[in-house]
């Protein structure tokens, strides 16, 4: 019997898993909620640490997964548990009977307006990392285009490591993303002073530390250890931020033309919705719970249901891709075990 | 009239008013000056530190925050022994940096 493999989410993890499953001789089905594939990465401009274009990666993944059965603009209406399989009803009226599901529903970007003290959505000169990346991608943004760009600030850990925002986890990629975006700002505006306000810098990945040294030494990015406490607007329409320079133990104040908030990763509503239908458990950090956080990250506690990518927690692009490959292999081994 | 109390000046640093022209020149002479990540190895190993408060990491920070006087007060106590250069994990030639700071800032004073 030919097994249906349902991949929920057409982001990079879903695409990579589909590509691998196609190579193994299966014909997976991808269900994508939005009108295009590639998820968050598709709207990103360049990827750390080598500044490789995100578009090339996504185009490659989409091409490799093109043999899959892809449903765009499609959501799951409901899931029925059958004796040894699931009946998935899609919003386009198609129903699929399957024993294997791969959940690649990804993450959501933290809603920065929840941190009211930073003034996102209140002041024009406050944007997020995602807004800036869209602008790098060639989309006009009056908040950036109309500003003088003499001084730009980055606030790390917005909605990450923040119990009040109900996200105690580290979003992992924002430190290095801030370094990358700060460098890009200096490349575009060599005269601008660029400040990064951080609590810790977590440069855990390959070449991240080099990238950070590069930002300090060659681009003169000013790293200030201290979390921005409040943002206000002055009469000229610029933003004034206050923080503590914890290395000198003194309060610090600076006027900026643009403030970029490094909004973190949170479990997406889509993930929670899918998890609620199957149902799948949620871990204490709000992301989906793996069978084991060391040995079985890509397995759910339910037989035949697998995970890949940021639905189980913040991940970098290479991590999400590696998990997708691991999950594809797990699916393959699971199908072999059914025979 | 002296009431025996006064308002002390604000210790806050306003980066808008800090003139970093000299520091940028220092950065051109010593590109590594920005590499300091304030780990404190230099101050911990400095033989002058415990007696005088000398700390090259604080000197670098003070210069970036427009507190030159404080920096020079600390630097007067440096004996140029070079122990800080040996321990710096970022490979900053701190001894050379101290000499460059002295040269650059005294020239312009």
C-alpha cells in the first residue's frame, strides 16, 4: 500500500524534508497555509554568517520539492483519529487518510508592540528586525527612507528571555542577526553611529564570533551592555533611549534616528492549532513537545508524527534543514517498519 | 550661603554630547581597540590595579563614553609591564594601545 506522507507547513523545513522524501521515492503532500512557499526565510534578504542570499536557498529548496503534491492557501479544517491512521480534512474540501504526518509549522515573530516601553507602533522611528530585513529586500519603508540615519540602535532580546512577556527562552538567532544587520546598516550608511544594546551576546555558531569581531573591529559597531529601559520621542521626531551602561555602572542616554527591535521567536498560532487538533503536547516553553529533547527531537510522542524546524523551539536555518533531513529519514524508517 | 548640602552633578552619560573624533582616530591607529569585550582579564592581572584602580578595560570604556579625565587618572598608574597584553583573549596589544592613547591624547591637549 502506498503511504501518504503529509507535511504540514511549506517553510524551509517542510520543503527540505519533501525534497529528501522525493529522493527516497515517496510522494509527499505539502499543506501550506499562505500563498507561497519558503516561510519566514522567503522574506529574508541575506543569511548569516556568510551573507548568502536567502532567495537562492529558498529557490533551491522549492525546486527540489517541486515533485511533491503542494496545496497552497490551504489549512487543516479538522483531523479525525481512525483505527490506525488519521483522516485530515483540508479547507479546500480534500480529505487525506494518512499514518504519517510531519509537522513543520515553524514559529511566529514576537509581537514587539507588547513591549510598550519600546514604542513599536507608537513612534515612527521604531521598527523590528523583520521590518529592516524587508527593507533590505528592496521594499520601501517610510520609517527608514525618511530618517536621517546618523545614529541607529539595536535592542537585543525583545520578547526573549523575558518572563513578563511569557517567553523565558532565548530565541537563539537574534544576537547574530543584530550583528549582521548592524554591519549591513554601516555598509549602507558608513557615517552612521550604530549601537547594539545587549544583555549577553550568544555567539554559539560556526563563524559567529568572527562575525562579531568583524562588526566591532572593522565596522566600529558600539556594543553597550545593558537593556534599553525606555524609549521616548523628542521634538524633532527622533527617539531618545535610556539604558544602563552596566560595564561602567552609569545610566546612558542617546538620541537615535532609527531603533531596531530584535523581536524573538515564539510558538506560532498555526503550530498550536495543529497541535490541538491531533492532539500533540506542548512543552514548558510553549513550543511543541518532542519525544525526547536530546535523542528524539524530531519525533513526537505519537507514533507516525514527526517534527522538523522551529515548531519545537527557536532554530537557525542550518539546524532546521538538518532536522528536516533527520525527520525524512525517520519517516522512511517508520514506513519500512510498517511493512 | 552654605546649607551644608548640594546637588551633585548627574552621572548619566549622554552619548549625543560625546565627541568621539579622537577615539575614531585612535581606532584608525589601533583597530583592535573596538575588539575589547570587557572580560576583565587585563584588570585582574594588572599589578597596579589593586593599589591604584588602573584597568585598561575601564580606560577603553571611559574614552568611548567621553570620560577622558578618568581614563588619564587611571593610566598614570600604568607601569607598562605588559602583563595585560599576555592575558588578553582577543589579542589586543594593550601595551601598545596605552602608548598610542598617551601619544594621541597628549598631542591634542
